[in-house]
């Protein structure tokens, strides 16, 4: 049984969201509908760069075999997208939703809570967490001080979805705290993508 954080968005909500625009890495507006209509789309509203680093390990041939693509949407300025891809080694499409219209439409909430006591931390926060944080800081604000303050709302939580093809959704996971992206392996399983 679905709980609030796993409830699928209704067809009506998806239809409304399809008309909302995001920005690509060149600053062009792109409708959400055009992102999900072509093929099955594993869509991650991102919260953690460490998670994107793990998503970068999803094999291109595995995505192709499942007729799927992996897309990232962030809530910061589109001008940061190319640097973000360099920092995380992510090669797929990345978009920016600075108004957080899609974040709000899909019920993604805000808080700064971390993993509750007694709950196991996600694997993407594993042993290399400190190294990944240092890499993010070095390749982000230290290397590009003009980006400071443009990363989006720090309390905005993300979510992980499988859409399409078309205006349908077969899987939804909304983060409940700042370290709560679904495990990449579980997300790929929901999308029918072999991983690793």
C-alpha cells in the first residue's frame, strides 16, 4: 500500500505538470511533457550530489536495453548545470527548475532533517562521502565562486520517479529527509534497468 511519500501522482496532476517548463544547460525553456513523452524516463529531482555520482554508474547499454533514459532536475540556476555534470561525472540530460514548480507539483517537501536514529544510511552516503563532499566543494563554490547562492533552496528535498512513455507514472519516491533518495539499485529495478 502506498504511503504519502510513495503515492503515484494522478493523471490530472501529471497533465498539469507537463505544461510547466524547466531550463536546459543552455538556458532554453523545455516543457516537462517533452521530457517524459518520448520514452520511459527515470527522473530524479536531486537533493544530493553524491546520489548523482552513483547514478553516473548506471550503464548506458542497460538503459538502452530497457528503452529508458535517466534525467536529473535540480532546483538551482541553469548556469550551474554544466559544472554540476563535470563534478558528478553524470552524462545524461540535466535540467533546472529554479521556480520549483515541478518540485511543488509532485509534493516534494522541505526540511533539513538527516537520517533518523536507528535508520540505516543510504549506500550513496558510504565510505567515500567525505571525499565526494570535498570534490563537490572544490569543483563547486571554490572553483566557481560566482555560483555561490545559486544552488537553490538548501532545505528542498528531492524525489525519484519513473514516468512514461507519455503522461503516466509507475513509481514515486519522495524524500522524507535530506539523506533519503531511494537506493539506485532499487530505482533501476522499478524501471526495469539492469544494475550495476
